[in-house]
């Protein structure tokens, strides 16, 4: 009997330590109903699929702010900033880009233009004619592309730890193959744990791993990330255009960011956006708007309010 009990305990422990099931959730109508039942946002069907977004103060006359998240973590990464903007009375929208979070995972090339067009469509759907646009990390690429496509929609641009100033050699074969997807899924456990590296003090954000693991259950997540990487291009010409249009630009960097390393592109940044206002946030890594919210928001709202 004792041996049987030991076997059962061992079996239960083994089950707890088994590999999490990945990429089995289909983003269909039942998925969207579940999302709407358990979350405060809405869905709108745009050209390339359903887009999940959250909005507040839709009748505000103070101004409009659109928040654009980064490479893989969806809009919840902008939650603290969304809430602070809402509390100050601005109309504010944050959304999940295609392939991330609760939005659809269309099997399309994940170009900057695809996601920039998604943001533009959502703005027009919600009747927003002009807004301050905030882009985090890879989201900086997206807001630059929005300014490139329809600059008249832009009041000003706020870049947080933007990865959009690196140079890239264009990949010839941008197709995503099943073997690549399978290999990425094998790395999902370490990818989830690696999200803590975005922070200066990652041990303060232990729930970050669990939230990311939920994203990894969505079919098409790996394909979206791989396609995004293969479609990265240098945006120097876009940034020169932004500067020539005299669009106000503000750049924010975490003092200890080891994800987007400022020194690796600062010379390019000085050439393409010489008229920007730039700020370094202390005691923070790749997500200064979260880790040092007070210091970030003191500067952010000064310029959001004065322009």
C-alpha cells in the first residue's frame, strides 16, 4: 500500500512537471465570446481579421492617445499607461496587433505595414482623426510606419524603448516553414522565462511568465513572431520623412535596457531624428513605463499635455 501511495504521488508530481500544451487554442467565435465575457474590451472586424481593443473616455475633448505594444506581448503590457491616461481624462485606446493577444492570427506576412494599417483602420473605425501615438519596443516601428502612410493622423510620436532604429539586411525568403514553427515551439518554455529579462528587477514580476504562457497556447503565435522577424527592414528613410514633416518626437529609454541597446544605434538616431526630445528613465530596463512609472509619467504627461 505504501509503495502504491508513493507511485501515485510520483505520478502526480510528474504530471505537474509535464510540458505545457502549446498552440491548441483557435481564435474563433467561441474564443471571442469567452474573451468578451472575461475582459473589458471590444472586437471590431477589420480588413485582415478581428481586432481586440480597449477604449475609455470616448467623448473626451482633451485629446486622443493610441497605445501600440511591442514584438510579442500584447496590449496588457501597456495597462499602467492606459490607466493613467484614462484617469487624466484623455480618450485612450490600446489594442492587440495581429498575431498577438486576443486579436486574430491571419496567415499573412507580418510586415510593419500590415500592423500599421490595422492601427489606422481602428482609428478611423472609432472616428479618431488625429492622435498622439505611443509605441513600445517593436511598436515603435509600427508608429513610424503609421506616420509614413498617413502622417495627417499624427499629432506627436512617443517612442518607448523603440527597436525601430536598428539596421537590417532584408531577408530574401520571407516564408515561414513548419519546421521553423516546430523549433520555436520547442523553445517556448525558455521564451516565457526570458520575458523577465525585459525588467531591471525581474523578480518583482513573477506573474509575467504565466501571462506569456497563455499567449503560447494560441494557434499561429509562433508563425506571427517568425514572420515579423523575417519582415524587418531598415526604417531610416521613414524617420527622415518624419523629421522633415516636423512631427514632434519624444524618445524614452530605460537606463538598464539590455534588450534594445541604445549605444548600438544612437549615431543613426541622431542623424534621422535630430530634433527629437530624449529622456532616460532611471532604475528601469526595457519597460521603463512599468518599472519606473512615476518618473516616466512625470515627463510623458508634461509633453502630452503641452502639445
